[in-house]
DNA sequence: TATGAATGAGTATTCATTCAT
DNA sequence: TATGAATGAATACTCATTCAT
C-alpha cells in the first residue's frame, strides 16, 4: 500500500521532470543555450523559477540531463538502424548514416551537443563526473561504427580511425546544413554524407 | 611636422585598438563569446569599460572586427600556401591543408569562427552588412580550393562540392582536435586531414 | 483558513506596493522625475533595486501608477466638494476651488502632474494606453466644472471654455505658489483664485 | 593695432558662443532639457564635447545663458509692443498679449522657462546669483504690465496683482496650448487670453 | 582653441539562486 | 511541492567632466 503510494509519487515526480525538460528543450531551441533563462524555462513549464529547484539542483543540471538524454537517444537511434542490417558493411553504412540523420532531423540537439565542445577545454561548468558520463554516452553512440569496421576486417586502430573520420565528416556537414552559411550548390548534405560513407567503405574494403 | 604628429597619433591609436583587440581575443577565448563581458575585456586591456567606447562603438563591433581580421588572415594564409604550388593538384592540396593548419595553429580563432555558426540561425546580433562581409571573407578564404579543383578539370558544381567537402572534414577534425577529444582515439588530426585531401584529389582525378 | 492566509498575503503585498510608491513619491519630489533613479527609490524604500521589479515592471510603471492614483484622488476630492453644494453656482465654485485647493495642499502631486505636460509632446515614454487613461482621469476630475456651468444655463461650448479657463488660471497660480515666486508679489494665491472664480461666475450669469 | 586684433578676436569668440547656444537651443528643443546631452549639443555645433568647455564652464551654464537670453528677448519683445501704444489701457493690453504671444510663438523657450519652476525649490542647480539674475529678468519683462496698471489709476498693490493674474492666466493657457492636452473645443488659446485681458481691464477700470 | 583619450559614477534592467512560508 | 519575495552580482552602455597634447 505504502509501496504503491511511493511508486505513484515517483512516477508523478518523473513526469514532472520530463515536463520541465521538454520546456527547457524548447527554451534552449528558441533562445540559444546561453541566453535561455531559468525563468523562461519555468514559465514555459508553467512553474515559478524557484519551483524548478525541487526537481533539479541548478540550471546546468537541467542542461546536462537534456544532453544526456539526447546522447542516449542518439545511441538508441543508431543502434536501431544497425540492428536491421545483416552484413558488416550494411551495419557500417547504417551506423554512419544513422548518426548523421539523427542530428539532421533534430537540429536543436546538435546545438546541445556542440555545447560539449565549447570554450577550449571548458565544457560549460559541468562537473567532471557528468562530463565523463556524457563523453561515454557519445562514444557509445559511435561505437557501432568501429564495431562494424572491425567486422569488415579492419584492425583495431583502423576501425577507430574510420569512426573518427565518419564523426568528423558528419559533424562538419551538419554544421553547414544547420546554419546554411555556405551555399552547397544544390547538393544535399545527406547526399554528401552518403558519398563519404561510400568512400570510407571502399577504403575499408581496399585496406 | 604637423603631418608627423598626426601620423604618430594615428599609429598610437591603432596600436591601442590592437591592444584592445588582443585583450578581447583573450577574454573571448577564456570565457566564451557570450559570457565574456565588456568589463572583462576592458580590465584585461588595462582600461575602464567606458574607455573602450572611444575605440569601438559596441561589444559586438569588437567581436566583428576580431572575426573579420581572423578571416582575412586565414584567407591570406591559404593564399600564401597556394601561391608557391605549381600544379593544380598541388594548389588543391595546399589550399586544403592550409585551411586546416591555420586553425590547428590558432585554436582561439577557431572558437571565434564557430560563433558564426552558433545558435541555429542567430549569429549574435551582427548587422546584416557585417554578417555578409564576414561570410564573404570566409568564402574568399575557401575559394582557392574550388579554383584549383576547376584547374584540375572539374566542372563548376563538382568543384564547389569539393570545397564544401574539404571544409566539412577539416571543420569536423578541428573540432575534435581542439577539444582534445581526438586524443582518445590516438590519431593525429593532421594525418587524417592529409588522408582526406588525398582521397579528394583521387576523386577529382578519377572524375 | 487558506483564504485568510491568501487575504493576509495580498494585504501585505499591497502595503509593500504602497510603501514603494511612497518612497517613489518622495524621490520624485526631491530629485525631479527624470533624475530620480530606481536605485534612489529602492534605497528609500529599504530595498534592493532588483526587488522593485517584483512589484512593478519598470520605473515608468511606478511613475504611471503614482500619477494615476494622484489624478483619481484629485477627482474624488473635487467630487466630494461638489456633492455638498446645492445650487449649480455653488457647485461651480466648489469644483473650481476644490481643484485649486487639492494641489495647493499636495504640492508634490502638482510636480507629478506637470510631468504630463513636459517636454513638448513627449510624455516620458508612457505607452499610449496609459497616456490615454491618465488624460481621461484628468478630464474626469475637471468634468464637474463643465457640468455645473451647464446647470447654470451655459451652452455646451461656453461650459467647456469655462472649464478650460478655470484650469488655466488655477494652474498658473499654483505654479507661482508652488515655486514661492508669488511671495515676491505679496499676494495670496488662494484669494486670487477665489477672485477669478467669482469673475467667471459673473460671466456665466451674465451670458 | 593690438586693440583691433583683440576686438576681432572677441567678436569671433562671441560668435562662436552664439553658435553653440543655437545648437544647444536646438538640442534642448529636440530631446528635452534633461535628456539633451552635452555631446549632442557639441555635435550639433560641430565641436567635440571638450571644446565647449572653452566657451562655457558647464552644461548648466549653457542652459542658464540660454534662459537669460530668452528672458531678455521676452522683455524686449514686450517692451517693443508697449512702446507703440498711446493710452495706458492700450499699453496694458499690449504688455499682456505681448507676453502671451512671445511664448505662443516660441514654444521651446516656454520649456526653457518652466525649468526655472522645477522641482519644488530647486532651480536645477543654478547658483544663487544666476538664479536671482534670471528672476530679475522675468520680473523686468512683466514690469510694463504693473506700470500700465498704475498709469490706469490702480494702486501699487492692485497693479502688482493684475500683473500676477495676467502672468498666471497666460502661463496656464500656454501650458494647454503647448501640450494640446485639453481639447479646447474650437477656442483658440489666444482668443481666451484676449478675453481675460479684457476682463482684467474692466476690473482695473471699475476699481 | 580644440581634440582624442580617459575616467568614475551612473543608468535601468536581468540573472540564477535562496529562503520563509 | 510550490510560491512570492528578495538578493547580490552582473550586463552593456551613457554621462559630464578632465587633461595631456
């Protein structure tokens, strides 16, 4: 009985947290990560700023949680695409394009992710532990790439480099896609990514 | 005599401007572009905040000037590397690696440049004119790539895409290099860039 | 029980608002409306500047509220004086002298009101709606004059002009009274106002 | 020879002063007395802010000089109108309407003048001496009214009061005229002033 | 006389956070 | 859990004035 109560309360609390996170995602997408204020998030969620402190210890914590869930969701998305593929090569392609497409479809999360890479060595004021965790989540999302490369016969190092290459190219293209700052002469970013994946497959095969 | 006086004053003023810009570069590098305050810049430069307004009309103007000079310097650097090369292929390599190396050597300017690509479509509040100018400077710096590609026999569109590809890959690798996240893979960013340029040359040749 | 709590809180909040308004009135009276700073108001009220923003959305809003309540109070004061009077003539006198006396007794509110008339056509940055509301409140306070004039047999236009005349004369005398410049003439402002009202009554009768 | 040089220089200096005062008048008219900045005045005059300090010791001094010259000019204007009139009554009318018309035609100077009456007892930070001088200038401008009243047979006190009355009524009407804040139902402010002067003449005659 | 450069004090407003209730 | 109230530090920017040149 008590247990049920507790469980219900926990579910309720969790749903409120999610509600706040949704509001935060919205606010961050609208005003940018540094300009979005706690007050804006609270208002969007239908709360007072002070109320958020019952659910999160700080604004940074909200951001961190958002980023974590984004990276997990990215990981799941990539994993799901890979699962369907039968050959190693198909898995490599699926992982590479899955990574790219996830961010192409969720541009606001790309912004979120870039925050990790900000200010030289300073990831925004997250504590080391959180930072490590987030890093691990990102690596986990990319891992299927290296795995598939190895399955294609690549050595450990070669597989890692393949992963890095795919990550780098995808990131660069997404940056361009997302900001539209360089005219791509009619080329779709996705087509360019596809092309690069093909090249990389060729390299792995040839190597 | 008067002329000399005036000239000396102008030089003095210019050196003070540069001094402030240096302080700003430092402040931006330390605290990020949105969090670095005018006060911080002024303090670093040994001035009162109000004093900066004699040299620059606003904080954004400081940032814009910094970025403009960075992009021009990038352009010059790339152009210089290209000049020495004799064949079209050598020019393509020189331009691609020149772009990469410029930012590899000047990481704080990379940060500066990324600001242009931040916040979805919101580039910080620069007026349209400045924004256009900065875009043009960036494109000018990349132009030698497309030029060299055409000299290698590529069509207009193919040349543009080559440029975009190089830009994307370099950007992605620089992001990793700059944030130290590439070390975890044990790879040399420059070697990877070199490799990609080779690939791209191959593609252009083959096409 | 909850209701009582809420009611008590509301009363408390209202009393704090009034406290701040009093401080503002004082600050405005001391330093003039444009020079009185939010900081000064806050300090006088025993608050931090930021705290005021919980009670009012801006400095202008404080001023507007002060002026609105002053004009309403003026209106009530005039209305009260008129109510007691039995004949139309007595009501005219009561309204005219009531208007004059209100400001003679509350000189700081005169200052407040003059702000409405300052700076050519630029009333300080109040939004149109507020501006209209304040105008309406002023006119409402003067309305009994026109009403009484009509009751004395004046036409619509004549009644309006009577109102304008009384307003003008009172205003001019109050300016002199308030700034102490009337003492140099050794005259009693109130006596002069009385005299003018008498004259005006005569005119209305004669017409 | 030296004398001529000195004289020429003095004239030059004086013309520069006047030029600055013109600029200040313009700036004050545009932005209000408290918001117009020294910088704005300087720019309008084609100077650097610092340059103005060779011609005036402070911003307040500029304001004071502007006001003094305005009051002198008012005095001259009134005196000129009076001069032409032959009878005492005509002189009274001329003085009263002259006062009114001067400000009706030069509304920005009305603003200037009101500054004298600002902030309770605080005339804006002018030193006592300047304040007295300005007061004297105002009184001198009004003096012809009292003089004419006496010439019409009024006693000393009655004449003073007549002057005060005219001043008050004119001021009140000008305030309304200048700000347009009360719809005057087709009545021109000048007609109302004329009417009041007529009344006052009647009183003086009758008394 | 005039300027460019600089200052110190000031402006209204915003922010993340805390705390009594 | 949630709120209203409050804070202290911060923000970019403006101002009248000073001073070496």
